[in-house]
């Protein structure tokens, strides 16, 4: 296939009237990749923390996610139980090995059964921990790993996602900064999911319906910290 | 895919006579336009973002070879494989090769126009690999043996009752007496049927909305979540993407993301924007063990540096067709190949030849609505005109049209002769039309008078009246 | 496309009335001279001197949009030559004005001298209503019309020249006229120059949608700024037996509605 690669690249250079060795072009590309300049960042998300949280919740609810705000991580298990009860769901969730979730007082919910690991097709509800949320569009950001397996985000009927208030940012760009801090420049986890509301489709007569292939419901628990 | 673009006129007539289609097309007008306008208006920076998105792609296209090299290096560094396909045949062979190496019998597919472009499904079927479309719209048209009629709403030409018929015909394992009246029940049925397919599939194939050179990531943007299940459940994930999908950085992707969903469906953001980088890591409990990217050229390298280069900025949002009066009238299938509407009218001749697709750039009123909503500010009418220029210079347009144009140009370039001739012609025409003020039919004007009356001229030409007035003054 | 109707150009010498060359347009010349006279009246009332060069035929769009650049270029050169001496060039058509203003400059790639002339020419070209409002600063007219009217935004004027609020502003000053907006006034009428005869079935479908919107507006009169669109819509309305009358917006603004409407027979 390397022949095809050289042929395609050579054709591009010929069409553009450029030579492969052109140092100025290479420098321009290397520079942009290194600097990763920000473009237009909407003012909408540029708020103080309290207003940012408000906007995040408002935008998420506008795309049919439900949002609960709790005072501390200790209140999360109770909120999960309450959500399941309200939706007539069995007291059972699946979650990954996320240390922040593990540190929460699940023992306080003795009826709640907790399965661990990646999701199965039969899971009705899962809990995962987001690395952050973007206020400008109410978007959650989750990354793959044994902490929060990606299947948890897609297979259940109800996806419960926990996010710390201090991890809410105004814009996508701030998330990329954080990913670079965690993983290094140019390195990514296998999957990064930006999730904005529950699954939906309008493929039948352009009528919007929730719960196409992914979760029918997305419940976001925002934890004050 | 069989090309019927040369029969555009017949296709269009059939589409206009198809009542069910006409009903469905009403959903395009009501379903997209207002939502886009609202989403655009709600973001003060929207117009600036369109400029920024355009500039990013222009920069990429001027350095496309280098960004692809950088991207491919990153994919390989993260453990993925990159395959370069010069044309559709190459791409099909590469994908089949991976299927054979994995002994794959079933592949699930996320929605991908590129796999339509390369005719992947039919090819896989010929080679005993079963492709299963998982996007609801794609699934519906796969059941119907059709092709997408819209690049983001593939089944927009189908009505609910037709979907119900198809589901009853194909899902024979389900209770024939079940109630499928509500769209939600149709959706639930498709969800349940496809759930099993994700787990059974050996390979998942998706397209890509972006390829990020900085990280070697492929990005899909979807609402249903089917693309994600397609790419995390099977052991192998194949991404098929055309070369112009590459962007430099995550920041650049973010600029374009901000205009993509707003232009397409009027959402601020689609539900799932997923960045995939390489195969799963040793510690990951889920995700594919193998990750392949097939980079398709298929004529795009030749568009660089040409008057059609700007078309490579297209991000396939569908806004142009959503706002096109011609698309509203005839739907997507009339265009006769993969890409309909204004973007198809420009891109299709590049990919299958203007001799085949010559009607497409002509079937436009140049109303400019497509360009006014294109998030990437692609001058679509201008490029359709460029195709007309190519057709004209290659004598591809009909002889009668060329003759008429030549005759008209002869007069138009000779004002004195023109005014004398028109004085006579208009004098005659206005006398003939004086009684009713219009013509219901007229020789040589059948194209006009078949559907509408031709208003009669008032009398002498303006120039004649003006000259007379000046003389008497 | 940006709405750049506001002129970036120096006004004519102080004290002298602006000299305007009227680009009549071929359709107005042949089918509806009254629009040309209305344009002359509106501009003369606003203090302009209006002349009509005889060396004009058509703007060249049929050639340009059929891919015949050579003929389009020849015609463009002739038009530029005929109008170079005027302070302004004004056309009672968004489509033709846009051809002169926006597209002529595209015809002279690789010919810097011709390009320079086309650019200078382009800066002087305006569509009639835009000229009256954006250049001359007119915000009302002395005219009366009793009845209701709906206004169709012709595509080139709207999207290439940014003409949208200007005609509505002037129409609001017409005594006795009630403006009733139609749904989708910014959607193409299906004329499209040669499109309507090359693809008559599609054109018919589009204009049928348009006449439905016009009828539903409840207005008695349809107005627009382009005679091509007007003849298309009038032709369809008349074929459908509609009683709605159709006129060029300049006729109403100039108070010159004594001629029968488009496609109507002489009264009495």
C-alpha cells in the first residue's frame, strides 16, 4: 500500500504545485500542530464558576438530559438510588473501577446492587464518572479505560453520569487542555466521548424520538466540591 | 451503485409524480430550515465561526499532503493501521482483505457516505460478507434495497407507513398482530433487532467526520449511538474516510464542530461526538483490538488546485440540500448517484465525470440559498457555473441550446441590429397579445407556456419609446 | 454572502446632480417599458439626471450562466464601455445589477487592465431600490396605492446585494398600501433564467409552491424587483386563474400604476 500512499501524495503535490521538501510548508504544518491555536471561542461559556454550572445544567436539560445537583460526593449513592426508584428500575447498576466512584459511600444504600466492569446488553442502568462537562452546550466528556468502560455510556437504557462541578469548563478547548495535561500532547485515550443529551433519532418523518440505539435517558449528577 | 444521473430529467419527472415522495419531501422543508436558522441566531459568533471553519479547511487543503503524513504517523504510533486507497476499487479490496483476514461474516456499519461512494455493501455481499446498516434511516433503506436520498437523513423520502410495511415484511420472527402505528414502536423494534447484530458482528465499519492530525484520532458525530456501538463492540474497527477529512488539531475540529450540527439539524451539538484513537489499550475492558483507517482519494487529489478545490471544504452537513428548492421538488434519488442537492451537483461531476452528471450543475436556478447557509462558505453556484463552462467548452450541452445561445449572443453583441430586430419582434408580439394581455401558448415558447402563461409585451420597446421622447423633447 | 449594499465610493462633484446611466435590462426593454419609465421618474424625483445609453442590450447572464464565458466577456466589455462616463449605473433588477456588480469582475482573470476597469465599474452599479435608499438616502416616496400587497424577495437581489428591508421601507410610505408578508418570501420562484425552460417540470413545481404562498398571504397585489421572476409568477397565477395582480415594485413606488398589471389586458 505504500505505493498508493506515494502516488496519492505525489498527485496532491503536483495539483498544488508544491514539492515534498518545501521547508516552509513543513514548518507551517509543524507549527500549527505544535501551537494548536484557538479560534473563535463563544462568549456564552466564559462565566464565573457558579454561572458556568447554571449554564451547563440549563443546556443539558435543554437537550432532554435530567440533572441533579448534590452537595458532595457522599450524596451520590443516595441520588442514584432515588433515580432508580423514581423510574421504577431495579436497584442495580453497573460501574467501572473509577476511584472517585469507589470512594463514595455505597454501603449506605444496602439495597443497591453494584456490578462492575464493562456493560452487557442487559444492563438497565450504569454509572460512570465524566472527566468534565462543557457549559457552552451542556456536553459531558468521558474517557475510556478500566475506570469507566465506554460500553457503560452506550448499552444501558439509563446512563447516569457523575461530574464534579469543579470539572465543568466553558468551552471544548479547555477540555483539550486538560486531556493534554493528563495524557500528554498528541496522545489520547482509546475513546473520548462527548455526550450531549440522550440518544435520539429523527429518521422517521423527521419526528424526534429519544432512545435510538444508545440510552433512552441520560441523568447527570453534578457534585459540588 | 448504478448511475442514473444522465436520466435526471426522467428521474425528476417521476419524482414529481410520486405522491408519497412529495409528502415525505414536505418534511425536509418543515424539519430543517427553521431549526438551523434558530440555532445560528442563538450563537452570536456563528458567522465568525463560518469564516474560521473556511479558513481552517483552506489551510489544510493547501497542505493536505503534509497533514495526511502527520495524521498517518500518529495513527500508526497509537497502534492503528493506515491503508491508502487511490480509488473505490482499491478501497473495496482493502476492506475485503481485512474481512477475509479476520474471517468476518457479518459487519455492522455506522452511517457513512464514503462507503456509499465506493459501493461497499454490494461488494461485500458478493463476497459472502453481510453488511448490516445500524443507523435507523440507513437500516430502513437497506431493508428496502434503496440508497440514501439525503446525506444526513438517508430515509427522508420514506413515510412512516412504508417503514411499517418494511418491518412487517422483514421482521417475520415478531408477532404479526403487533401494533406499529406509533413511530416510537418502530424505533423500539429497530433498536431491539439491531442490538443483537452489534454483538454478533465481527467487524464494525464507520466513516469519519474528522481525522485529527495532532492525535491520529477519527471522529464520528451521530445522534443515535449506533456508530459508537458499531465501533466499540466488534473486535475490529475499520474507519473509511476520504482524504479531505483531516484537520490539524483538536482546536480546529472544535471550530468546525460548532457549525456542523447547527447547520445540519439545528442542534447546538449532536448527541455523540466520539474521538477514537488506535485499538483498545491493554487495560481497557472494551473497545476493538484492531483499528484500521482506509484513506480514500478517488479523484480528490485532482480537485486540488482546480476551480473545484473549495468543494473539498464540504463537511457533509446537508444544509445546502435542506435549503434547495430543486431538492425540495425532486428529492435526492433524482440526482442519480450518491450525493444529491447542490453539493452533489458540484461533487458528482468531479467523481463520475461531467459527461455522466452534466444535468446536475445545470438543474439549479442559482438562487444562492445553498451558499448562504453553507457553514464552510463554499461558493456552490459559482462552481456549478464552472461545470457549465466545462460542458460548453467541450460541446457537451444540447445542440439546440447552443444554437439558440449563439443566435442570441450574435444580437446581444450588436446593439443597433438588436434594437432594430427587437422593435419588429416585440411590435408583432404585442399586437398578437393585446387582446388578452398574455399568451396561453406560443410557438417556440412551449417550455414556458406548458405550465404558465406568457405575459404579452406592453407595446413598443423602452428604447424605442425613449428615443422618441428624447427627439420630441 | 454579505449584504454590502452600502457604497464605498466618493459622491459626485458637489452641487451637480448625480448622472445616472439606466441599465434598462432586456426584459424591461422588451416586455415592460413602464418599469423603465418608473425607474427614471423615481431617480429624477430624487434629483438625478438620468440617461439611457443606446449601446446596451442585455447584461450577458444567459451566456454567463450557460458556461459561455467568451460571449459573456464581450458583452461585459461593451456594457462597461457604454456606461463608463456615468456617476452611477442603476438597473431595475437585482439579478442584472448583481451580474454587473458582482460577476463582471469574475470574467477578467488574467487581464489586469480589464479587471481594473470592471472593478471601477462595479463600484458604481446599484439595483434601483438599493440606489434610492442606500445611496440617495430616500426613506419615503410620494405615491399612493389603495390595497394590500405582498413582496417577493428575488434571489440575486436578496442574497448577492442584500436587498430586503429597503423595498419594504419605501413601500410602507406608499399611502393606502398595506404590506402583507407571505410565507417563504425569500424562497426562489423557480424562474432561474434559462432554468425555467430547460427544466420546466421542476420550475413548475417550484413556482406552484410560490403561488400557494402568494395566495395564502391574502394580498391583492404581488410585487418584486425582478421582471423575470414577476413574469414567471404572473404567468403561473394567471394560468391558475388567480385574480392577484402582479407589478414591479418600481411602478408602485413611482405611483405609475395606470398601465395594466403584468399579463393583464388593457382595461375598458
